[in-house]
């Protein structure tokens, strides 16, 4: 008996939003993180200063792109990273 494995490809691959650099306007970036995550302003500022940091986990591609856009508008550098089931 042979065992076969199949990798299912779908359009709904989850993404992570990663803050790579908060830039010069850390408070503006912290406020953007607060709006995106619902964290307190203090926690958002701590997260912003610990870059690179994952801001959002396992979100749809459209939501990740919108979050990256909001962070970039606040003066930060951010990116989306596609998650796969094989990554840890």
C-alpha cells in the first residue's frame, strides 16, 4: 500500500504583517498599530520599538495589504509575508 500526499493550493493563503522599521515617527506608527490590533497605546509603542515585529498573524491577503498601507502611511516600513503550513 502506497501513501500519497497532495498539497492543496487555494486562493486564501494567510499572511503575516511584519513591521521592519518604525521610522522617525514612532508615535504615529504606534497609533496605527493600536488601530490595527486593538492593543493599548503603550503596548503598541513597545511593539513598534521592537522591530522587526509581527503585527498581525494569519490574516487574508487583502487585510494584510491594507495593514501594510496604513503602517507605511504612518511612516514605517512594513511588509507582508505569506504563511505556508510548512513554516514554523
